């Protein structure tokens, strides 16, 4: 009787472990400091007015492109907030780290009554895979230069397709995009 009870308890305990769901892991993007000196930009402040992510990408789970037009969404590896909000926030703070103090209107700050410049970014790609590379492909415009769209393609090699590596590469790609936007703003301000 004791052996049967012990065996039954062991089977039940193993069965409960089989049906238990793995714990969710949560990730957020990091703002990265500038790798070079703050660029010289003057004039009206800048705000990231809008971003647009590729269809299907703005979801809770981390997104990876697989071969043959398939995708993997890691349901237990999730973002801490809507991805579009995190990308806008991270890009705005990355840009603020590269421009003089007060030149970037950060998300949540009151927009001044004086005129501002706005940057809009449309992402064609912002995901890893199927190769071990994180790809950011985006077009961006500045409101003061209507009709002028800039195209950026940024590849960050991945040592693995683990979620922490993907998150770090996404943070790095947004910082690189901020570097390029800041450089363009500096060159157009110098004219």
C-alpha cells in the first residue's frame, strides 16, 4: 500500500510538472550612450513625431524571421511594453544623448508653443533572422525638409539567436540609427 501511494504521488508530481507552463521572461530595450562627442546642432528643437513598425511585428513576444517566409514568436519571451512605444522611447533618448541638451523633445515632455522639427521613421525591417544578423531597415524624414527621405540599413551580427542577444542587437541598431540621424541634422545645420 505504501509503495502504491508513493508511486501515485510521484506520478502526480511529475504530471503536474509536465502541465506547468514555463515562466515568462520580460525584456526591454536599452538606451546607449553616444560613442563620439555630442554633435553640433542648433535651431528649433526636434521631436520624434511618429514611427511605424512592419505589420505583425508590434506584439508582446520577441519576433524572429525564419526561412521560407515563416516567423517565430517567442510567447514566453516578452517585451515589457508595446514594442512601438519602446522603440520610440529608446530612439528619442538615444538621439538626446547625441545632440546638445534641450534639442530633443522627449516622449511625455510638453511640446513647446514655438515651432519644432519632427522626425518620422518608417521601419521596413526590425528583426533578426533567418541568418544570425539583426536587421534594421528604415526610411526617415525631417519635417523641415519635405520630400527628402533618407534610407538606413543597419546590420548587427548575432553570436546566437538567444533573446538577450536579439534585444541587445535591437538596442544597438537603434543607437546606430540615432547616430546617423544626429550626423544628418548636424550637416544640414552647418549649411
